[in-house]
C-alpha cells in the first residue's frame, strides 16, 4: 500500500477529530502531536511525488551520449 499525501491528510483529520472529542487533556495533546506528524508526512509525500515527476521528465542519458 502506497503512502499518499491524501491518505496522510485524511489521517490528520481523523486525529484532529479525536483530539476534539477527547475529554482527557493528555490524550487530546497526543492526538494533536499525531496531527502534526501526519501533516509532515503528507508534505514529505508531496515533495517525493514532485521529485519523481521531475526525474521521469528528464531525458535518459545513455552510454553513447555520455
């Protein structure tokens, strides 16, 4: 299963919802930390996707061309 930015953001939203519903302050804080971590992972996944697109767009260098 691939990790996508979309799935990471969905998980962040789920954690934010749990943070709002939690009555225990420590649990709420832990969910907020998870929100931040999922968003960092989403940003990283987006950056990697962009890098892959750039790499695919580059022309292949063959031994003859080098």
